[in-house]
C-alpha cells in the first residue's frame, strides 16, 4: 500500500533525486472559456474579464510564515496590485468558500487542498483556466481536463512530531507507526487536527481509510481516540504543542515539524512506517460574473520557477520537475516512497460522509471554536 501517485510514481522518483486600490472596473473585455471533458466545466460560458482592477482577493490555507516569502516575487513583478490575503485552516477556508457559493468573494484560491478544490468543482464553483507553463506540471498534480480547473504546487503528508525530552522523562519510546500510537502508555499525550477544520486532519483520516479499509480504519480511530487529549482546529498546532512539551506527541505534517526542530524545539519528526496520508496544495480561479486579469496573472506566477524554488525550501514533493529541485533537510532521500496509494477524487467524493462520521464519533474532544 505504500505506493504513491499511482501512475506517476516512477516519474516522481526522478524528481526527488534531483527534487480598495483598483476600485470597480471601468472597462472589460469578453472572452470565451475553453471547453473541457467534465460536466462541471460545461456550466462555464462567456465570461467578462476585467483588465483594469488592481485589487486581488486570495483565499489560502498556506502557512502564515510562508505567505510573505512566497509573495516576494509576485509583488516585484506586479507592484501596483493590492493582494488581500484571507488565510485559515483548510476546512475553514473550504466551508467559507461553499457558504459564499452564490456570491463568491475570492478571486483566486492558492495553496488549498486538492480534495477541497475537487469538492468546489463538483459544485461548479471553479472557472477553467490553464496557467502559462501548466504543461510542465506533473499529471497527478493537476486536473485532467483540457483546460485545467485546478493546478497543484506541492504535496504535504502526515507526520508525528514527538518531544524527545518529555518522552525521556516518562521513559517512553518514540512512536514510529500508527499502531504504536494506540499503545496504552500514550494515553492523554497525543493531539491531532480535527479533520473538519484541518486539511492535515482530513488527509490523515482519509489516508487511514484508504490504507486500512473502512471498517478497520474506524476501529483504529476509536482506539486512537482513547489516547487523544484534544483535537485541534489547525494542522500546525499539534506540532507546536509537541515543541513546547504541552502534549508531547502531535499528529501533524512534515513541514511544520521540521520548522519546529529548526527553531530549537527538542522534537523528532517521524514519518509513520506504514506510510503517510497526503494531499496536494493547489490553486484555482473562482467562477464569477467578472474575472479579473490580475487573478489569471497570479495563477500564472504561482507555478513559475521563482516561486517553485520557494515552495521547495519547505516541501520535498513538488508539482514540477526542475534541475534545481532539492530535498529539504529533515526528509528522507526519497520522500515519495513514504506516501500511501491515494485516490484524491475518491477522497473528495467521500469527504462529507467521512467528516460527518468523524464528528459523530470524536468531536466531543475537539478544542472550542474561536
């Protein structure tokens, strides 16, 4: 089961070896969107394109400490564009977008889970658009339509962040697998993201369902729940709590654990030996009566080599193959082998029912909503 990206596994292995300013528009142009293979895209018709607005609203689930760095080259190229960032955890951003379906506020989605974008696409909320350079994106990192509905930038995966000092105090071994986490000695020591709020939480639960099968996965999650102290509202918080020692074991994601370690926290980043659940951070254009040209410009920029180099400083698994791709410190030599076999379309299709079942069983241990 530890086989990932299905048809692109061989290709991916090669990668890792190398790895209120603008106001209302005063004029518009009209263009036709391209036809594509899916029913969702057939809803697209003639769309107005605003070529004058310099005000861009971007919804994202990227980490706060990444956004400013990533945007440097965009702001250098488009200094007159005001970028309004609306940032939250994946589940919260997804819920916000769905709630705004009839009156979308976002122009662009940047770095949201592909499973969430698939849900939005099923609701005909995405405007087909193929950014410049999309042909360089690996097949499993983009929508399959001739005119793409979403385009990925990188992938992130489940990891355990474990405070070594706290574990030594308790004379406990550092867990190396999902099965280790349900041992009785870890009772009350673990935090995990709530999958309804966090993309990391969802990819972990979805990954377990695909890894173990439905019945065995829910049985496992019942046992894991016995050891959980709290379900958090963000994917980062379990790593941060492990770093401080408040809760010494955090089910989180690789990047955040590695950052904790870099800043001096006494943590070990563990990728579970059974394989990690994963998802793709991806971008899309929102379907609106008027599409801003700066939104398309943003999506073009978001897969350029300049910003890909910045993504690569944080993530080992990129959506594009370049000669300069590197494996960031803290990852194994071939990170793609860590990822389980994962059907993103299936995960998106079952997302609502999985979250409903999870909430019914485990939500009582979630931290209060802000």
